[in-house]
C-alpha cells in the first residue's frame, strides 16, 4: 500500500486542496495517509473530520520577505524540523505533498533532506512564502495558474495542473440545483458569496442591489452573507420574512451547505478571488464579478482575479472602489447582455481544469514511483524556457 504524507494549513485555501488531492490519490490506488498540521490552524478540526490520521508540529509563520524576524523565527522553530524528521522516519512515506501554509515548510524540508520525493501544490498567481522557499528543494511544483511560473526560479520542476476541485462541484445540474435550493427554475440567478465569514464590503454593496431588484420578477438573488454578517444585513432591509426572502427574489442566508448546487444553479456570481473559489467557478464555466480581498498577502487575490479578467471570464471591482451603485451597474449590464455572459462563460470554462485533482495525484504518485514512470508525464510539463 502506498504511504503518503500531506501537509498544509492555516486556512481552508490550503486545506481543502489537500483533502481533494488525497481523495484523488485514493481513487487511483490503495493509500495510507498521514496529515501533518499545526495545533492552531483550521486543519486541526477539518482533517480529523475527514477520517485522515492527523499529527501536529509546533511552528510559526514567516514574513513574505527576507528579514531578521524570519531568522529569529527559524531559530525558535528549529524543533519543528526535528519533529518533522521523526514523523517521516516513523511513517516512511513514499511521497510528501505540501499545499501551502507555514506548517508544511519543515515537513517538506525534512522529507527532501531524507531523499523522499516531494511535491508542492501552489494555488495562487503569487506564490506563498513557504512554497517559494520550498521550491528550491522539492522535486515538483504543481501550479494552479500558468501565470505563477514567472515567480519561480527553477522552471524545470514546474507543471501546470490547475487547482483541484471537489467531485461534487463537477456533477451538479442547473435544474437540480435550483430545485434543491427552492429557486425558480426560469429566473436569472445571481449567486453572491464572500466566504464563510462573509465580506462586509460586498454585503454593504448588496443592500442597494436588493432594494433595486425588490419588485423585479425576472431575477433571483441567492446571497450568502456569512454567519457574522447576517443579522446586520437583514437589519438594513425592511420587509424581509423569516425565511430570508426579500421582495420577489432575494434569498438571504447566513451560510450555505450546498455550494456545489448553488454554483450549478447560478448564471452569474459575485465572489472574492480566492484560488479555490475561482477554480470552482471556472470548472463550472460561471461568469463572475470579482471583488478581491484587499488584505490578502501580497494582494494575491487581485492577481488571481486579473488572470480571469484578462481572458474575458470575469469583471473585477477593487474593494476600495466597491459601492452599491458600481456593483449594481455591472450586474444590470451583464444580466441584460446574454451574449456577453455567454462569452464570459466560454472563457471561464476554458480556464477551468476539472481533471486537476487527478493530474496532481498522478504527478505525486509518478515521482514516488521513480524516473521510469515519471517519463510518461513529461508531455504535461509546461515549457517555460
């Protein structure tokens, strides 16, 4: 049985791709997994719930630049490298995969030092500091965006795979999604979501949008506010009923457990620009208005969004420029221009990589099996020279 260590953490953007890759590997061949995370990251609750064996190391994050503080941090967390070496020696993995976040740094570094094949999966156009450092040591880097290639020095280890998405994102249909969510099967459907905690700037702008469309009979809005924002949002809208309905077609909810169905149901999305969310939009071929989170490290969400804007798959409004009027104008323009939406949908679909999880799994297993097997995938390596 194949033995695989996966490490990544801190945020869902690092953890959910790791889970998806693990599932894809298990679909290919029987595999024993061990997930290495931190005690304080979101992985501490998500991974055990997936039934994946989970261990932790103590480690601190690095700044996204060379600094004296980073040297101090590295000195204080030297014990995490020793702990990682102990974990690797005991588990004896065939391959070690990192999906980002500072916790995977010591794990992949220890594996590389031990001669174990290693792979990094980088989700964003602007690579994280840990993955940038690790790229000097690992066997392979799987890129979520082709545009990220210019940020890495070692071009020969780069493979453009796209970002992995869950299987259920791929299988939903519009009719099923709308039926499950209680939506009209025939109305233009707008999906608005700013992440699990919500996005205040998007929610604020949506107040004007809801009011504008309150009496419209040809549009419905599924607005996921986030748990912490729901009461504030509905408190600003008069006449909302106990089920979150406002006017003819606004469905306002704090959290949505059926996001795959919502993506299938939608004609247009208003979204942040996290790598996982954009991967899901593009495999569905869903046009989007993107409002990048302005405080993401090195403004990487703006670069993610720009990649879709440049190919015609999305519109972008910077968070500092976002107003109800600005957002409303974009929504009305796209709603009233089916041909523009169709072109955006086609461009979005062209950017999607529905096989990304399988490709990354194959890539990881190939470097575990050695050079003879790896030669079979050389055709997939992006030539950046």
